[in-house]
C-alpha cells in the first residue's frame, strides 16, 4: 500500500516537473514552439535571433515536439570529405639540442600489421624510433615502449635537419616501418661563419654582452 | 645631432576571456586589472605628452584578442561595473584611513587614479578604449601594430602552413576592420620566429617584425651591425632585434628598475590584508580573496617587512630611472655611432602589462623618459620601425635564426612536459579544418559556411600561446587546460556535425555567442 502511494507521488512529481519545464520552455521569450511545418522565413527568424546568418535550410521536425529538452536540430546534406585519423609521426624542434616527437597509431595499422606478419606479431615486435640526421647523413635507433606516444630526443646538434621514422623491430632483426615524420630543423645556436663582402661585420658592434638572451616578460612575472 | 634611435615598443595582449553566462570568472579580472592599471595609464601618458607638445614616438602592439575584448559591449559593461565598485571601495578606504595620514595619502592617490580612469574610459571614450588608441595613432606619435590572430606561437603551429597563414591574415584583416589602416608591423607572439614566417607576413602587407637578439645575432650571413640595425629577410620584410642591455635594465628582477625599494610592492593588497567581512563585497563573490589593486606598501627591502608607499618618493625614482635609462642609451648611441654609417637603432620591446600592473610606476617612467629625451638632449631620438625603414632603405639582407624571447630563447617554454600534449590536438584540428574547408568550398551551403566559420574560431582560440604558457608556469592551470580542451572538443563536434549533416542549433548559437571573436572571419582561408 505504502509503495503504491509512493509510486503515485513520484509520478505526480515527475508530471509536475515535466509540465513546469514545458511551461518554462514555451514561455521563454527566446524560444518558439511550433507544431507545424515552419516556413523558410520563420526558420530564418529563429536561426538568426543571435546570429547574423541567413538560412534556407529545413528545420527538423524534432524542433516542434513536446518534451522540453529535445534538440532544436537542423539537418542538411552531410559534407563528405576524407577525415581519417591516419597513423603518423610528427617531429618538432624544442631547442638546438633537442627535438620532440609524437605519434598516432590507427587501429587499422595494427590490424594490417598482424594480417601481414602473423597473429600476435604486433606484440612480438618492439616499437622503435629511427632518427635520421639528414644534414650529416647519420641514423640512430631508439628503442621505445608501447605505452609511450611521444618522446624527447637529445640530439645536441644545432642547425641540422632531422626526420624520424616510427617502426617495429622483430627479435630476428627485421624492421617494419609504420610512419615517417616531417623534416624538422634544430635552431642555429651560434654566430654564422658566412660573411657578406658588402656588409663586413663591424667588430665594435659585436662587442656586445655575450649573454645574448634577455629575460622575457614571462620570466619577470615568475620572479 | 641625432646619433642614435630609440624604439620603445609596448606589446599589449591578454587571452580572449569571454564567458557570457558567468560574470564571475576569476580570469576576467585580468582584463579589468590591465585596463585600470596599464592601458588607461599608458593612454593618459601619451595624452599628457601630446598636450605638452612633446615630440615622441611609441609603437604599441594590440593583440586581436585584446582588441576584441576592449570592443565587446558585454565586457565593457562588466568592466564599468567593476570600476564603479572600485571607486566605491576607494570612498570607504578614504574614510577608514582618515586618521592614518600615511595610508590616507596612498588611498587618495588610488581614488584619484580610479576617478581619472572613469573619466577616460566612460566619459571620454564611451567605454571603448580602441577609440583612444585610434586617436593616438591619428596624432602621428603612436604607431599601432598587431599580433597574430589569437597569439598563436607560430613556430609550433608551422606544421600546417594554413594555420600560420590564418593566424596572420585574420589578424591583419581584423586590424584593418577596426582601425581602417593596414598595420605596418606585426608582433610575432613570444617573438617566435622560424624562417618562412616572414613570407606569410609579406603576403599580408607587413613590413617588419621583432625578434629576440639572437634571432639576428645568429642570422646568416653574419649581420654587419649585430643588434644595432634591422636585417632584411629574403622576403623583403625587416626583422628588428631586441636590444640586450636595455631589456635587462627593465626586465631583470635583480638589476632592473622595477625592483627598487621605493617602488610599490605588488604582493601586498588589501584584498588579502583587510578584515574579511569588510572587504567581502569587493573580492570574488564566492569569498575568494583576490587582488583589488589597492596596494599600500613599498618594496622596502628583500624581506617580508614592508613600509607604507610614498607616491612622491616613487615618482622621484621613476624620474631618476628614466634619466639613467636615457643616459645609458646616449652612451650606447655615442659609442656605436662612431663605427656605423647610420645611427644605431636600439629596440626596446616590453609587455605593456608590465607597465602599471607589475611595475606600478612604469607609465610615469615612460612619461619622464619621453620628456627628458625631447627636452634635455639631442643625441637620441625616439622612432618607430616604420619611420626607420623610411629613412634607411638600404638594409642588410640576411636570414634571421629561429628564436623566441622565452626562457632559453627557443621553444622550450611552449613545448615541454606540462603542455606537449596539446600539439597533437592542435595539429590534427588544423589538418581537419583544411580538409573540411577544401571540401566545403565547392558547395554553396550556408550551414557548411556557418559551422566552419565557428570551427575556425574554435581552432584559433585553442591555438593561443597563453594556454601552453600557463600550463608551464603552473598558475591557473585548470583554466588553461579546460580552455584548450573545450575549444578542441567544440571544434571536433562541429566537424562531426558537418559529416553527419545535422546540428543542434541551440548549442551552435551558444558557442557562437561565447567564442565570438572575429565576427567576419571566413573559413575559406583554410582551404
């Protein structure tokens, strides 16, 4: 008996809530309730209330139904374009002696890998980064782990171009490449040896403090 | 005879903080504080100089987010309310300190400054300080330039050429729209430069930008005049290096002027010092103690012991420091001009927010400096970079080195453990923006246009260098993370809606209203 009463009260409270919400929604000056197909002009009026845009789109039926929280949704023909998140690796210079890389591995890449190299081949191989110094033509391999999705690489090499390759190496030594990064250049960290004959450096002007880098405003704020 | 040039550059920027539904966002205070303490005093100083017929030149960079906030009616109303509240507090403080003459003098100073701020802000410029800046530009004494659209740190956005192009183009268009003139120069956010950015500046009609000293010192070929003259990039755009010596005199906490013991102590504020019940109506509505701007002590010394601020002593010091600064620049000019075939150019760029906010006496210092330079000597002359380029067309061709003015001089501040996670999102979003824009441009569909215009705003706002900087420095990190995530999420949702062919219009309107920077932005720049 008691539980039936509680149930009735709960139902009543919910009903009151719905009615109140409905009232608030429909009486709000910024909303219109429509239960018929609306005209283009009206649609424009609604859409344009807080926005300067004109519309000639159809307003979906969901707009007009009861249930105050329904979306005021519009539909239009979907825009088709290629939008896959591909497996990729990106390389960025941090300073003259360090670069940063991050990578994204698409599930499809893992599936294809296993398809090609056998079941569980992903786990049987180890992720590595191969860092190419394109300026000096050298390469270095850095073992990483499957928990990482980015890495800082010390290169101690200003003014050089690098790229990095993400891949996996099997215990037998076989290497499979997954992605190749963009080229990134570490910043120069010294005075150029190149001299323009028409603009011979004036020694006196170069007798400036060698500390070079001043404090930035952010630094000041920190202090 | 002019032996050297001094180019004082103030870069004014705050991130875009606009929360229509929440008038009490703590971060909105940044704008309030900067208007009262920095922008109005700087405007006032320039007006004084003009009224006293002082011939001076100052370059002011206004970032587009700051310009947008200064011209936003909602934020204008909120600032005015804040200012009125502070004036009210000044009345109470005058009464409270009646019998404490030392404090009373300081309160009077704030009272007068606030009333003056009200006159300038509300009465003179109708709540829009951009009018004041425009007037200064029209006077010919102040050259206004701008910064990248949302202050994106360009070297780390460069992966997407379109993203960098948009940061530059949107900023230039917005400046033209606002001031009716083409900006001659651009402030690269954080002085972040990598070769190639100058090509984009060139395409947008920009004639010069600034780099940190080593950007020019490490240029190729080696610059003839080191940091004492600009160099010309292969694109033809000039790069002006920051002068090392004068930077240190102002910035350095140990050697710099702002640390003088007679200057106002920033960290003692009645928002924290006074009785809670008394100060409650003037701090955050949730009862969080915050700065009110009423600061009554001088730096005094290196300990926590502080004595009451003496406005006259501080003013005297500002005059002395202006004299010292001028003397050092004269020495620099005198020395180097013996060896150079053109007057040495000493470029001193500073964050505008240093002046008045951190260094309370900074605006006074500028006024003294400009007057002294004009009245007391003729060895150095203040100049804008545009004027320099008009007078000296023969500039050494050289390619500046990648650099920034952040700690260590490169990308370290904006790319490290606390903030490196943002770049995969920013790069991915820029890529998606480009793909969607290229697809949408083929159709004449107003929904595509509207959604992509908003997506572009979200992308731009996510790219603000401020978020990475805040994450690194550890202040208000939650806010910076939230903003980054929020803009990226909104961006992704917008792109998703395009692909699905449906969108919740209430939500769209809501974010259009909140993230309403650059109303006339067109997504096609990303195609």
